């Protein structure tokens, strides 16, 4: 990247709130822009956004829209847990609302996994009676003893 090209950086939330605070105090857009060393246009656009929406939070909608909502994702995982023998295509056919592809269902199931297995502890009995009745195999979680 050449030195004469501008670099786009987003203002962090703290800086945005400081700018809004200065403008609410009555400072001019030009003086605030000079103080923060940013363009006048950025400050005026931020101020106008704050006045119309009441917030100065950046929008995060970019890229391709999601095919399923988080509620759809939970329903897909729930269906997979209820009947482990269902295929992704069958689960996709049972979803409510808009149609969902079987590939989307498969991706959602691979993301969180329909069943989470809990780790188990392997115990071996010692031959020496003076030691504890069992020992925990290295690499497994400790057993809880009463």
C-alpha cells in the first residue's frame, strides 16, 4: 500500500461516545473534528446518525444474509437429538417457515453437534493394599471421592 493512499479505520465505541458527548456539550462539528484529528464529514455523519436514531452504534450487517435464524438452528439440533436416525434432508423437510436446504442442516449440526459426550474416567485397581483402592489413569479428570 502506497503512503499517499488513505486508510479506512472505524472509530471504536469509546471514541464515538466521546465525540457525541462533545457535540452534546455544544461544541461545533469543526472543533470536534480538529480535536480528534478526523474529517469534518465523519463527525457530521455521526452526529446526524445520533440525532435520527438516538444511538451511535455501528451496524454489523454485511455479507450474505443467513438462511436460518438462531431459533431455527436450535430447532434443527433439537430434532436431531429427538431422532438420531433422521437424515439432514428429513430434518430440513420438518422445519417450519421458509424451506431450508439439507446442506444447511448438515452445516448447523456439524457446528454445535447434536450430541455432546461427557468425558469419562478410567480407573484401574492397584495390587498393593496399602495404597488407595483405585488410581486415576493419567490424562483423565480426577474422580470425586466422598
